[in-house]
């Protein structure tokens, strides 16, 4: 690394880390009021956001914050620490809209069940919901230059709550999409086909490969109904992670349009919005997020502090 390049690299890196974490919160908070709706127009989302004084996030962002806190405190992934962080954060703010599963897991962890055994025992084969993918942005940016570590950490962090291989693979795919976006220069040409090809080569589970292979055709002939039917808009990881990737690719040069499109598909709007916001924010940086949204995001300064700290950790790693 040339010393004269350091300030530019540092600023770009920080912008992408901020974009991914704040983007998660924005997508989550914008999508939360519409969860469970059938698809609708982006203008309706903008109107609701404009009327709200504060954009309040859900468990998606709350758990993303926990991932970042643990990575920072433990100096990388530590399953026991991350699990305890989730438990403590939930106990402080149980009102974030958690589904029935995580609180049960957290109570069992608090009672002494091992962090890497509790979810498997509770769900039998493990959950394949999108709960571990929605929170994965800190992993995606921190390890953006190491796909093998991304997969390892995504799988291990997913194990805490979502032990099914399809839940783990969804988290890994989402993290890798964020990593690819963070590696790209938003001022350069964007190669959609190459982005998709790298994702397809990364995943191992057939359902994800099949859906990723469908994205190009849908992008060439956009159709919301087709997106919902073929890619999904539900709570399963395989019915939402590909949809977030599609939403980013449909509007790669506009954070606002990508997130609005994701939410307008209806269904699990907060999570698909959060995941789309993470990928788009990692690509375009914090500057791409509209000020009118960013300024209203609940707890924004703390989220930005976490993102900046992660960026500093990564920068030191790159310098060594």
C-alpha cells in the first residue's frame, strides 16, 4: 500500500462500512410498517417515511448491532460472546419485534445451554429462516476480502439461532453479496453478470443456485409478480436473500430506488429491505443514503460508531 493512498482508501472503506450498517437500519425501518402487505407502490413507502419523525428499526437491526458489538469486543468471531450479546440486548429491548423462536433460544442460553447446540435442539433440523442473514452485514464488510472466512463466520454466527444448512447458507450468501459490493468501485462500470456469476460459484445449496440463475432473466423483463413467485418474499432465507440481491441489481446505482423496490414487493418487507440496504450501502457508501432518511434513523450515531470502529479494525489489518 502506498502511503499517499492511505487517506483515500481509509475514507472509501469507512464509507462502505457505514453504508452497509446504516443501510441495514434504513431498509429495516422503512420496511417495518409494511410487513405482511401485498406488493404496493414505492411512493407509498416514501410518503410514510416523510411523515415519521423517527425511523424505528426492528429486531433485524437490533441483532445486527449485536453482531458488530461482539466482533469488536472479541476481536473477531466468538460464539459464546455473540450469543451472550444477543441475550443481553434482547433483555434490554425485548420490544423490537422478535419472533417466537429467538426469545426461547435466549432463555435456554441464559439457563446454560451451549450456544452452538441450543438452536439445533429447539428446532430439530434447525431453522432456515432469514434471521441470521438479516444481521450479517458486519461480517460481510469486516471480512470482505476473504470468502472462506466469510462462509465460516456466517455459518458459525448463524448456528446460534438458525442451525439448518439453508439458514446458514442464506447468511453466507448475503454476507458474500455485501462483500462483493464492498470490493467494487461505485464510480466504475458495474458488471451485473459477473456479480451474479461470483455469487453462483460461491453457494453450494441447489435452491440458492437455481434462484440466482433466474435473476438475470427477470432483470431483463422486470415483473413484480414473477419476482414474488420465483424468488419469493417470505421469511425463509431462500425466499428472501435472492430477492434482496435481485432488488440491489435492479437499481445498483441508487440506494433509495433499490430499497424502495425491495420493500414494494410486500411480504417480509423489513428484512428484505434491510438486506437490500446492506448490499447497496456497501456498494455505494454512506453518501448514497438520502439525508432525509439517514437523519431520522433511530440510534444512528451508535450504529455509525460501530461501523467506524469495524472499519478501523479492517484498516489496521490491511496495513499489517
